[in-house]
């Protein structure tokens, strides 16, 4: 089995395998590799390890050399220049009134090439725009149009969960997300409820989808089964949740409102609930099905 190291060029980018060529590399080391016509500076994510040949889908290239602090400083310098170039791109788009949203600018490691990524709701001919940018910036310019998911990844932001977007932090491939997943999880089929900031279906719909296919933990009217002698909090468990009533009074203070079903103290009036008849159960089931629809 060949020995490889894993290199990543972006925070949430793909992992590429390279041959270490008898050099010693550790995680977080910087390396210089040849990518296309230009060199690139990447960071080691996977230390030298043996990998089956079947898992290497492309030709295994070799590392040019180990990165130096000067290489890292040079890359940071190009990042600062890329911000200024992106602002020039925005001004040019505004002056031409083009339906284009500039997203990111990135210099190659040798500074000979500049790549702009942008989004647009329509297909446009941007060759003339690329030539004009090349004349203003005096560098070879390449324009790339990206889709809605890549737009959210490049601009970053917060999801409805309050955390940074998965695609901009750790998620490499969103995978195949379908409306069927939302149906299996009994979610409302409202686009505003199951769509992310990119306008597409939430990537997180597939995270727990397999668990939902196994069915709910409990059903209406079923006792919450346990492996120990803990007493259930109620005679009926709610769908998909097991609730228990702790014996310790101090622990009961941490229960959510409505979960404490302890007996009331003397002097407190408590209404006894009427026994549930089969007709009442059927009516409740019909109401529940109508709400789900």
C-alpha cells in the first residue's frame, strides 16, 4: 500500500492525497505542490499513512517541498491584495449595471493568476468583463460562476440553528437531499421552513434521516421501556420521547414546565381526569392526522 499525506487548500475544501517522497511531514505543516500550471500552498491534514490503492482515485502526485514561514507570509500578502481586487470587481459591476454578485477573489501562489468567483441568476457572457479586469489589474484574470450552495459557502453566515453554516466550516459535500427526507421526519413542507440561506433544501435533513426511518422511540399509549428500575413520569409516553420522574426533589426542580407530575400538597385541589373512551381516542387520532396534512 502506498504511503500518502492528506493536503487541504481551503478550510472546508476537498482532501487531496500526495506522495511525501521520503520527507517527514506532520499535521498543520505547509507544503508546496504543483496544481495545473501554477504552484499552490496547502496544509497537511493527514499525517503520512498507508492507504489502499483503491481509495486513491487519481494519479498520486509528489510534494514539491515543505512550506516555509516566508511562503505563509506571501500567501497572507496575496489575500490582502485579493480583497482590494474584489472591491475593484464590485465597482466595475456597479458601473456597468450587470446582474452579477462578486463573491471571492483568490491569487495563485506565484501571483501570476487571479480567480474571481461570482453568482448570477442568469447566464451571461463575461469574457469582455474578464478582459477589462485584466487591463485594470494588469494580471491574468479568470471568472467562475457558482451556484446558490457555493454562494452561501463563500459568503459564510449563520444557519437557522444559530451556528456557522456547515458548508463554510466543515461540510465538504452536501450530498443528496430530497423532500422525502422532510416527509419522513414529519416536517412541514413549507419552503421557508426546510430551506437554508442558499434557498435550497437544508443539508442537515440527511444527518438524522436514517434514525427516523427506524421509527419513533415510543408511540401514543405505550409505556416508556427502560433497562433499569426507573419509574416512568407518566403512564403514556409522548411520541419519540421518553420522560422520567426523578425521585429526588432537588432534581425535579430542573424539569421543564409541565413534566413534573408529582402529587399536589394537601389543600391543593386537583381535578380528576375523565377516563378516555374509544370514541375520544378516535376523535383525537383524526384531529392529529388533519394537523399533519
